[in-house]
C-alpha cells in the first residue's frame, strides 16, 4: 500500500451518513468531517466569522461573540442567494482544511471525506469512490421530527434545500440502503470497506 484511497461520503439530512462515517472510522479509515470543519472555520476570532458578520450583520452573533447558527439559518434556508453567499465563505475554507488533513494521512490510508453537500457542490469527481447513504424520505422526516424535534414543515424545507435522492444516486459509485436497522447499515459498511482495493 502506498497511495491513499479517497472516498467521498454523502447522504441527505437524517439519512444515516454520520452512522456510516462512524463505522468507517471504527474500521480504521481516516474520517474528515466537513460539518466539524465548517464549525471550526467560523469560530470566534477567525477570518471566516468576520466575513459572515460582514455579509449578514451583527445579528448573526450570540452575546458572547460566537456564530448564532439558528439566526443565520433563518436567513439562509429560505434565500438561495444568501445561502450561496454563505457557502462562498465557508466551503473554500473547509476544502482547504480537508486538503491539509488528507495530505497528512499516512500512506495507504483510506481517507473518507464526510460531506453533506458533496453532490450539490459538484465535488463527486475528486474521489476514487463516492458512497451515498440513502433512506426513504418519509423515514428521514420521521427521524427529523421524532429524534431531532423539528416540525414537519422545517424538516421538509431542509430536505428540499438539498440534492434529490435521484441526483445523489446518479453520482454514486456505491449506495448504502439505510431503510432498515443500524446493524444492517453497519454490515453494508463493513462489506464496502472490506472490498476496497488498497
């Protein structure tokens, strides 16, 4: 083994992507979580946070000077132009940090980049293999309303703001079906990982 194996992992909100990423990490993959990085690049004192305040105003800050995610979410989830402006601030910084972490991975590693908006941002061609975790829309809505306490209209809005299941499946090399139990999903992840050429 020498070169790294580059895997892109994505899935719609509440699809079970995080559970798949966690299992890949348990199996020995280097997992780079874009959600974690997207928080780090806008922490207080960062240039990313300064740019967000410049774009959206002081109202997106908490009293303590951190990013008020719910306040920012209310602005961008219903405004395509505002969401594109926010993505233009965050995504380049996340990609830069992902690249740094990928370059630091030991030779022969399986590097999994867990990216919620991978298809939406046109990154599918960066990877040796693209894995999509899929779950039925109604099951995802049930998870969002039941497990996360979101109301149904908000859950539907969040799903509608992302790529469709069909768009993700079309881009995928591998689709993991998460319509069943967590154990069933983990078994599919195990099979996928065991079959990687490395």
